[in-house]
């Protein structure tokens, strides 16, 4: 049997666009700014459980046209949904991750299970970092939703094995209380206890926005409200792990929400008694240090979901075997490395060093391996997701670039296309401005020409290292061809004191966008 699906998809899409014999108007968005779509009841009924229900309740007007209103999604999302309903196709290429997430949610609401599950799998494979940074949204949409169990199990794995990712997610304060209690109680967080305490205070204040952030301004009613909000979280804190300075400076302002016996024990610790305090008010299960690994419960859903969970766990565990003691840069600090990592993720604010999900593995260092282009290609050929960092000779200027693609020694005078690369200048004492310049023309992102003596080359001349990088006139940073802006004011050629190339690896085995 031959199946001509492409032609069928095209014909039905044409039917949507030419509106022939339509009998339904779908109004998307909030009135009066809704957008109307003319559609056909038979197709909507057959393809979507939501439309099947709505069509059964909708009444016909004098022209036998039924009207359906959906005000909780945008026309941008519905444009994709309705074309999928008619034509059975959707492209996730170059789609913003936030839009993709909204599309997954909408597809689930409309009962388009196949589409919702396809996006779910795609995001777990390609956009897992975004899901972690927006953990509360990810968990909320997947919780108790049988169509998104793979995403739900992903969230279970993250919260169970890597609670620090949840603590540092963008939407941490919108977590459900039960999820928060669960991650505060986990043993394997690497965050210090004071930071965890501060984060749950932040969460409590977000649940009660009318209460002042300053505990000095709290009324008796405010104290009772915060204490009630955190009644399940506070007993999970390992108070015995908090040092004396933090007890006085960071816990003391909130003593009014603590159990009296807990506060009395903390005061004894602060006074440095020779024996550690023992109080029945401190849960014995919450006094041992964190960092003890635990077993993740296996999914009780379908075998395919169990396989996905087990595979994810294996990948994450495997990636964690990579040594966390990466070779420290001789040029930049760990804080600056964390900032570069945040640019790779497209974040508006830098990662904390302790929250950096990327490991920078040293591939080469000029002072150890040599400064010429041949050494670069010997060690970096076929390496992807690399950061080049260089220090200019005679000053403290630090420049660099990120290439998500593999360096290709065999490419003869050719451009490599990517929309994820960037070049940068790191701020220093004498040159404090930090500049991030993202690729603007993906077709002119990376220029590769080993046979012309070129080493790493971003945009042709936006940042190029050539021949012997220690010699004058070997490096240039002129203009910003292919990129948003220049990263150096001087157009003079220069040599380098030191340069390094790092391979970027996600610590949790997740794929880095290319």
C-alpha cells in the first residue's frame, strides 16, 4: 500500500488557508484583541479532544456558523497548532525555547498527544538546561499529567539527584510547597546550609508579597504568617551545619520564626560550648551533613518511561565521573569562567561558581603546548563546544570567543555557520568594561583556513590568531564582521602572553545547543 501523506497534508493546509466552506470561527486571545480563524468542524472534531468538547456545546448563528473562544493562548501559538491540526506538520528548528514550551502546553490542552510528547522528548534532549532553569514551570505542567510523564520523570530525577539546580532555577519562588519541602530534605545538596535557609526565606516572602523583606519591619502577624508558611521546611534545615558567624549574622534576624528550643541550641553553638548541643527539637535525621547519594525510585509508569529515566540517570551519573577539579585557567578566574558559561546558556545574569552547570576542560595552554597555529589544529581539530581565551601582550586585556561547532582542519578557506557563537572581552582592573558580542550573521561566524596559517578565527577579522601567536602582528581584532559589535577599540595587531582553549562539557550529561 502506497501512502501519499505529503500531498494530503498540503491539500488540507490549502483548505485551511482558502477557508472553503468553513463552518466554525475560532477566536484566539482576549477580547477585543482576539484573532479569528475560519475552520471546519469535522476536522477540528476528529483531531482535537478540546474542540470535540467545545463543538458539542457551541451554538450555531443564523448562518449555521459555530463560534469557539480560547483566551488563554496567543495567536502565535495557535498559528502553529491549527497548521498541525490540518497538515500534521510542525518545525521546531530555530524556535525559541520559551515558545516551544508554550506550544507543548497548548498541544496538551488541545489533546494533541502525539505533538505534546514529541516536543517533550525534544526539549529533554536539546533544551534540558532551560527546563532546569525554569524548573517550577516544567514540574507544574508535567505533574499528574499522563501525557507528559517523561518530563515529569525528568523533573523527579533533577530534584532528587541535583536539588541545587532547583534551588537556583529562575522560578524557584513559584515552586509548590511539597516540592520545596522535598528538595530541602534531600541529603545530596552541595549548597551550604545557610544558603538553603536564605532561599526558603526568599520563597516564603514570595508567597506573602505584602510582607516586608526586612525582618526588622515584621509585625506579630507577619511573624506568624512566615512561620506558618515555612512550618514544613524549617524542620528540614541541618542547623548543626551552620557556623557561628552565620548564626549571628544571617540566622539571628529570623530567630522569631524558629522554634524556641532550636534557637537556644543555636545560641549554645554560637557561644562555642565544648560539646555539641543535643535537643529533641532538632530532628536527628536533619543533623547529618548533606552530600550522601540516594537511590532514585524507578518510574512505575510505562516501560518506555522507565527506560528514559534509567538512561537519563546513567548519562548524568556518567558525566559526573568527569573530574570536577578542572585545570584552572592561568588567565581568568572561576567567577569569569562562570560568566562565560552563562553566555553559552544565553542567561542575562552570570552563574554562581557553585551553580555553574558546565565544566571547562583544558585542551591546550600556550605556555605548555606552544603558541603556533599548527599546535592549535593538532589539539583542537574535531573538538566542538570550545572557548578560546587569550591575554594580550603588554597589557591586561583579555579577549576570547566561543565556537559550538567542531574545528575542521580539512576545510580549505571556508566559513562554518552557527548562530550560537560569540566573542568577548573580559573586564580587568585597567580595562574594566566587559563586552559580549553575539554572532549576528551566522554565515560568517567561524572562518577556517589551516593552510593559510590561521588558528582560531571568528568573523574573519573580528578575532583572528595567525601563524606564531607570540610574534608581533600575529593576532588581530578589527571591526566586528559577522558579530554584533567590536570587542577592542584599538585596531593594531598584537601578540599574546598566554592563550588557552577549553572544551565545554555539561556536568549533567545534557546536550549543549549548537
